[in-house]
């Protein structure tokens, strides 16, 4: 039991560090793509670690399983959302690049 | 935990300020979304998980989506800012409202003192063990019936005043379809789970309907669901089903027991679940159509 509690606290601490890094990246990175790079990965991993840690602390499988499923769901939707944001930004960049080229030619 | 609560309260104020002071509409709506999520968290801290679920799903998520949709259709805001006097008047009004609410809350002996024992005393007869569902679908079912009518009226207004036709969503690329294959069935599963859970734990028709609407919206964005291609008649029937089922149940209860919305003894749970099932489908469909709009009339292709 002691081991599980210790492990749970460690996982949550690690998750919080990752979430802080994600927030820091969102705040300090210069453009959309680098910000997404920081946010999608660190955020997903952070949430997963916090969920796993909380599940271990609860000490019951009935809590751990739904929390794990939540983390999986966050991973899937976070990755897809990040992809969609990057995609729409790329589309816009291509559009503006094309229009400038047309203007200059 | 007091430190966390103070930080949460401060964060809510900051989010509210960032929503008000954002230079553009998208930024303001993003601020509003963050604000709603933090408020949902504060409901959790206040031991009101039912309200937290509703706030996160409907208050923040769906309202935010509706706002983004409306912002996309509106002309860009005029360059000159809102007059100072108008801002001052709005601030004064908001402060007055907040002050009035604060006085009302401080002044009352506390609604919990009055209502908690009343609900607790009759909870055993309500057919469900979640006090919130007992109040919404049994003790004060009349209020909920009227709420559904309000939701339907809102849809009628949107259909009457809203834009003609529904916009076709942009293409979202090859990764979106696998995402849909997971999310769409999952939203139905979670909605059913919330609906069933509502009898014993936080959940219920409104939360389930909101989750269902989320799944429907995901399908709509993927191009798999086109409300514009469906004749308006069946859609209206779907949206009116909640009120219809509720009203039919009220009348049936009147016939069976002699009192409006007094369910027959011992069968309360079945009645509540049947009504909530109708409500869930209707809420999901109504919220979706509030977002997409309806095809107008029969003549329009």
C-alpha cells in the first residue's frame, strides 16, 4: 500500500511538472506551431500521469479504470485537435503565400 | 484547500476580465470558455457536481460553440470602441446585480436549511436516490416540463430569425474520420451512461443530451451528418419529442392517479427514466439544430 501511495504521488508530481512545461511553452514560444508542439505532447502526458497517479492513490480498480479511459480519451481528442489546428493554420499560410506570389508576379 | 479556493476565485476573475478586455471576438469567446470551465470547477468545490457537469457541458462548451458560430457570421466589430458611458452603465448594472445577489444570499437563513430536510424526507418515495434528479423529475417536474418548452421556443426563434440554410463545414482531413469512429459511438455510450446514472449519482437528461449533441456536432463537422438534407418535419418531431413525452406522461399520471405529474406508486423510476429518455434525445437534437440552423420551408433545396 505504501508503495502504491508513493508511486501515486510521484506520478502526480511528474504530471504537474509536465503540465507546467506545457503552459510555459504556450506562453513563451513564438508561433502557433511551436506552441502546439509544446502543448499537445506535454499536456497529454501530464494529464495521463495525473490520472494514473490519482487512480493509484484511490487504491481501487473501479476508480483507476475510468480514470485511465479518461486519459486515453484526452490523448485521442488532444492529438486530433492539435492536428486540426495545425492543419487549418497551414492552409491559411499556403493561401497567403499563394496570394503574395500572385501579387508579386 | 482554502489556498486552492482562493486561487480558483482569483482565476475566475482573471478569466472574466480577459473575456471582457480581449481585443477581438474569438479572444473574448476563448476567455468565456476558460471562465466557464473554472466556474464548473468551483461548482465541484461547492459540492454540486450536477451543476458542474451542466456548466461544463452546456454553459461553457455548447454556449461557447454557439458564440463562435455567431461570431463567424457577424460583421467585424466597428473600429471605434464602446462609449465610456455605456461601459460605465454596464459595469454599474453588473455590480448592482452582484451586490443584490450577495445580499440575498447573505440575508437568507440558507435555502439548504429549508429544502434539504424536505427533499431528504421524501427521497425514498421519489423512485431515485439522487436528490437532484428527484427534484427535477419528480418534486418539481412541472418546472422541468416548462424548461423544455422554453428550449423548444428558443429553437422556434432561431428557425424564424436565423440564417437560411446550414453552412457546409470545411474539410477536416484524413485524420478526422478515425477520430469520429471512436468519438461518435462513445458519445452515445456516455450519454446513455449519464442518463442511467442520473437516478443514483450526478448526471441526467440535460448532461446526457449535451454529450449526445457533442457527438452529433462532431459528425456534422465531419460531413457525416447534414441536417439540411433532412426534411424539417422529422427534425421538428425529434425536437418536440421531449415536451411531447413529458406532457403525455403528465396527462397519463393525471388519469392514473388524479394528480398532474404524480407518478403511480412504486413505478416512479420507470416513469422518470422514460421521460428522461425522451428529454435526452430532444435536448441533443435541439442543441444541434441551434448550432446548425434549419432548412427553411419546403421550397428550399
